[in-house]
């Protein structure tokens, strides 16, 4: 196997250093971007008093993020990934700076705020898959699994810390000060990313950065075609869609409604319970997943992850409902423990499947594969919210939790019976290197009309 370009050109440890600095910049930039989005939403709420509009704006940022992963994933495979990451950070800094200036000048234009939230969502949607896919270009094969766990920890911390930091800062400083602070953090992150050595393109048939709409359509279609034709990735994508179908409504619909009904004047209960899931994500990424991989192997860890994630949700519904835990402390402690286990279970799935995806996918399609998987898993979230809302209204929140948990547990059974999927999960890291290109060459074959589009 040829050595990585980074291994050949850089002194020992340089890739690790650049990876650490890049993830630090990503952590700060993601938190700051989320703070900007929430501060903008509160700015609109302060001016209009319309709570429905507040929810629409937050949902708009999330939707733009998810859609960008599917529509713009080809950028990281067509252009140098380091340049794309830099442009995303620079764009976030410029948008944040403009909105901060408008806030301090007292200039309120709803269309400007909407455009800013959408641009920030696009920036996140393009750069986040790239920050994952470039791991393979910075580090050797044997270091990828550990790096994915670090990346998962960074993502978990930023997902948890972003809304918390925004809530605290908006409440104490106001939205304008939060915008200014976030702009400063994004600016520092941008300077750090620009100063870093850009991840070098890996050997492979990377398309040139030319072409118009036809090239964009061909590149996007090729990414989805690749994940559809690579059987283990497609099956993983379907299982992950089921997980996200349940995951998003649990923390955005079911748990908030459940807490509001039982403890309407104790909002801290919701913060503690949902924070417990984030703690599970962090602890799982940092320690438990690596330990489980060493003791059980990757295949058993992934299967156990589905079971633990689902059991945590189902257990919360059945135990809280069966024991009739109306006491604040008893409810909070029980729900927090079970949801923490669910967080660990989710990490057991995502870190291992992410490692397989990075190692097995050829360089020319790696970012599109990562982004397509992320898009497919996220696009079902609204449907999950609607479905869970119907179940909650007809059977109650506790039964909705139990049903969604059992649904995820069934994924463990389906995955265990899938011989194609389990075969790839059982392979060691060295054997996974570019194996999709060897086993599924038709998935990455450039069709004649796509080759013609790329050459224009």
C-alpha cells in the first residue's frame, strides 16, 4: 500500500499536530456558529415577540445544514479539501461580523437575518463532513480509529456546549454581545485554519475543479450512487436513518413535553436529563468505545451499541411509567442514567461505522460518501418528529419512548443477521484500506456523461 502523502512529506507527528489544531478550531468554530444562530433567533424574538418564528429560524438553520451535506458534498472531492474548509470558516466569519455590526447599529432586517442563518447552515453542512473525511489524509491507517473517536468527542462537546453557552450568554449579556463574542471566536478559528498546512490531496482520480451546473449535478448524483451500490454502506445508512428517526424527536419533542407535564415549574430537570445524554456521548467517545473495541471487537461493539441505545430509550419509558416516578429526584436520576447509557450506545455505533467508512472508501469519493451518509441520516428527522407527536398524543410520551427504543433494538437484530455488513465490521483496519474500490468497483466507475461534464 502506498504511503500517505502526508507521511511522505511531513516529519513524524506533523499530521497529529495538524489534526489536533484543526479539531480545536472546528470545536471553537462550531460552538460559535451555533451561538450566532441562537442569538439571531433571540434577536428576532425580541423584535417580533413571535415564538413560532423563533422555532422556524432555528429549524431553518438545521435544515440548511442537512441539505447542504447532500447537495454540496462534491465540493470536497472536486476542490482541494483544505481550501474548501478555509472558505467555509472565512464565510462564517464574514457573515458573523456583518450581523454583529448590524446588531450594534440597531439595524433590524428580517431577510438579512434569515440569509445569515442559511449561510451559516451551508458553511456547517459543507465543512463538517470534510473535517471528518480529511482525517484519512492527515493520519496513517492505524491512527484513524483513534482519531475518529477524538472527532466524535469534539462533536459531542460542541453539540452540548453550543446551546448551553448561547443560553447563558444571551441571558446575561444580550444577543448583540453574544454575536460579538461569537464573531471573535469564529475569527480566531478562521485564522488558525488558514495558517494550518492544508490537508494534501491523496493519490487517486480526484476530478478537477471545473464545470458548471452539469458537473455539480453529476458529482452529487455520483456520491449518492456510490453509497447506494456499496452494500454495507447502504445498509448502514438505512439503519442509521432508523436511529435518527427516533433520536431527534426524543430530545426535541417527547422528553421536553414529558418534563413539562410532570414538572412544569422545574425547568432544570429538562437540562439535567438532556445533559446526561450528552455526557454519555462524551464518555463513550473518550473512553468506553475504545475499551469495548479492544474487548469485544468492532462488530460486537456496533451491535451492542444499537441494543444499548434502544434499551436506554425503552427503559426510560417503561421504568418511569411502570414505577410511576413522580418525585423530582427519582425521575431525574432514573431518566438521566438510562439516557446516559443511550448516549454511550450511540457512540459505539457512530465511531466504528465512521472508521470503516473512512478507511474503506477511495479518496476521490470519500467526502461524498461521508456527507451522503450524514444527509440520509438527518433527512428523516422531521418525519420522526411528526410520527412521535402522533404516538405521544394517542398513547402518551412514555409509550412513545418505549416504542422508539424497541425500534432501535430491532436494528441490532437486523444488523446481526446481515452477513455482508458484519463481514466488513469484522475486518482489521489494514484490510479495510480502500476495500470498497476493490469489492464494488462499479460504485465508483465514472460514467461517460459524467466524464464529459467534468472535462468541460
